[in-house]
């Protein structure tokens, strides 16, 4: 019977599903002394049988109206017939102080094997006092279910819409989180539309990462207490309630929601000057991690995983594309289109095509070439796409490079003209047509003779950067295939080699071979760097000084016996990353924390937070001829 049931399944699987058909799971979780009991009802409304997997930790008690088969790895294969209602009862062991963070990767509930069938989940529980069960079930079509169980301290707003779950009692942290969440909730509801669910929860978790699910986010214990989380991860994960968990992503056609979420959260909450730096960091990360052989079009991006190149594409490039789109159609119409997109596709799957269809509807513009240039193909705007020439002593003319300017089609290009060596400049705006040609008149007359100019000084275009413009950030080292290391501390050397195990690390006995005329990267301890005349002289030019254990950087003084230091020094063509570690934290921890700041040029880490961070920026002025 079991074999014939399988044969039936494979025979009819290719048949079309009934319109509106779906699979429902109703879960009832009861806490016992040393186990959780799961009573699950499965309703298969489809015309075909469905198969599910269940993890090996389940101790099955009884089943009804389903076929159950144990696999070689200990897991279970479950079969539920068409138009069939079935039940399964099982337990799995837990400890009283244990906290469960369950995603579908664990198959902790019957996990539907077909990915193309809508599912609806409902969850209820009977728990002991002091224990909480937080889940992502929404009552809408979903493709997964996440759950947290354990003893938590719960805090919430008076209207019960926002919850915070912490391991220990911390009313101050909870209030800070809830106050910020309330502010972000009001903003996003005003900008986009009503929050799609009845509540949102922030749950403290053991992994030092952030996860977004419908109705909740998990944020690691230490991350949750970093000040920057309040203005980055917290609004980012909340905004996913609209983008990704409110409007679902058609992953087969590209994940658009990460870039849109970055635009409204990490980037959108910054000041104008901070946004300029963020854009430059975004472009720089792309150039370091993705441009050299790892480029894929946005239609191929699904998730970043642990790959910085994928993050630079799916988060960074996507952000810049949305920024350029907003520039092209106008901020007001872009916001109107976002509201319409959310309203039209709420609780539905949407693709880039759907997104651009709404943008075209609101803006009354043909965006097909923009979409082709930025969504379906790789690359960015090349250097030299637009050049200025002196036609007369006080008159300049523009000459777009037809081949290089195609990706800039339809864009408004900001430029600045300088008339002497001072910082005074005159802005000029150039509008490119849909074919990359000049749309506005290509001649501009000034009251005096301009000497030099800069293109896109605010980095509003996703473009290649000149050697002068491109800041020397840590991402350059992280992305390098190899680099040279100089440190007299053997333990530091060992830990750095472990950290960069996938790169070739060439250990130097001294710095006599340092060649600043070649594009190369060096990692040198502060003590060794200060002994080297070239590096020390360059650091002094940057107003960096060292006296004993006290370092002066950017007008601040730090004790390197207490703080960890990382900073990049530009030596002609070479880049030197100067570093200093100490035993206030395990060396591995210092290096791990450093990796979170790949887009910075300098960083001072205290024991609990970053004491100073930033990026050195140089302006590139092109001489007029």
C-alpha cells in the first residue's frame, strides 16, 4: 500500500493544483516536565497528495489518516492524501533552562516538500508560568514557520503591538528598544501603509546576527546592546514587515526587498551628509568585493549568506539602483509608487517586474531601459562617461561617451566647477536623455575661467571611482587574494592567519621590501609601523601621533593597552593596514568585531563598543583642457 501511495503521488504531482487550494497546519504545543508535546492537524486541500519531512528528534506518539516512514538518518517522511485531514502527535525532549530557536531548516514541524503550494499556519500553546512561545504564524499564506520557546522576560507597549523578550530583567534596555520601535512603526505606517500584522516582537537570541520573520526578529545578545543597532538593525528588521514579510518576494526573479529595506532603514534614517558617506561606502564595497569576477545581475540575487560579494550586490547595488530610480522619477512619485506597490501586493508575491510596473504607472515614464541596464545586467557606470572641455575661456561644453554613458541614461548628473585653488565652486546640473545623450544644452558660460571640475561629487550614481576618489577601506584588505603581514607578536600573527585562512598571507621578517609604487596591501602592527620612516611620516602627515601607549587620532587620544586599533594608511599605490591588539578581549574576538566595520578607514574598538570609526575621503578634481 505504501508503495502504491508513493506511485500515485509521483504520477499526479505534475497535475495543476486547484485554484485557491492550499495546505493548512494547526499546531498545539503543550509544555510537559521535560518535553514539549506537539499536536498537529494537517489539512491538505490540494487535489494531489503531499509529502512532508519531520526531524529525527521527534518521538512520535500516534498518527491518523497519514502514512509515516522512518528514513535512514532518523527523520520521518509523511504522506497526506488529497483532500485529506490528518493528525500527528509527538514530543521532543527539552531542558527547563533551554531556549529553542526553530526554523524550517530543522524540520521541527511537518515540513512541506513542495515549494509552490501556499500554506497557512496557526499556533496555540499551554505553557508553564514564566515561559513564552513566540511564533511567526500570521494566518496568511506563508512558506515557512519560525518559533521561539523558553523562559523570557517580556516587555510590551500599552497597546500590545510591540514586544521585547530578553533573557534577563533589563527594563532600561527594553524601554529603549520599545521607544525606538514605536517611532519607526509610526514612520513606516505613514510612509508606506498600515503594519500588516497585529504585533511585532524583538527576541534576544544566542547568535550574533539578526533574523527577520513575519511578526518578529531575533537579534543576538551582544548586538542587541550595541548603540548602532537602534538605528540600523532594529528599523531594518521592522521594515521587513512591509518588504519581504508583507509583500512577498518572487525569489526566482530576484530578491528586491533587501535593497528597498536598506533604503528605508539603514540609509533612510541618516542625515544628508551621512547619506553621502553611506553611498560612497556602498560603491566602495561593491568595487572591492563584487566587481572582479563575482558580479551577478540583481535578478539572480537571492540572499547574501556569508558572502560579502553577494551583500555588496543584493543590498548595496540594489540600494543605489533605487536611489537612482528615485532621482529619475522624483521623490514624491517614488513614495507614491511605494505606497501603491505595498497596497496592491500586500500578502502576495511580487517581482522586480511588478515593482517597475507600479513605478511606470505612477511616474508615467517608460523605465524599460533603466530596468534592463540595472536589474537584468551587471556592471556600473564607467569612468569617463561624461567629460567637460573648455570651448572658450569662460565657456565649457559637455561630451558624453556614447558607449560608457548608456547606464547613466535618464539620470541627472551633478557636477562642480572650480575657478582657483580655493574650495569655492559653482554647481552645474546635466541631464542625460534615455539614450545616454545630452538632454539639456551642452554649453555653460561662467563669469570667470574654470580650472577644474568634479563629476557626481555626492555619489548619487552607481559608478566606478577614480583611484583618488576610492577610499582605502578595510574591505580592500578583506577582499584581497593575498597580503603581506609584519608583526613581531607571534600570537597576533597566528590569529590573523586563522582569521584570513582563505587568503594568502605572506609573513615578512622586516619592512625592507615594502614597495609603495605597486598596488599591494600590507598589514603591519602599530609598533612596527611606527619604526618605519615611510609609514610613520605618512601617519604624522595625517596628524596621528604615538607616545608610549597613547595614540592621538582624529583629535582623540586612546590607550592602546585598553583599546584595539585598525587604520589604513595610503602610501602612493600601496595600502598599509596598521593594527594594535591587546589582552582585554581574546584576539579572535577583536578580529571578529573588526570584520563588522569593513567600510571604514579607521576604527578604535573599546571593550564593549566602537570608540571611534570613520572613513577618509579624498576629492578628485579633473583639470579642464
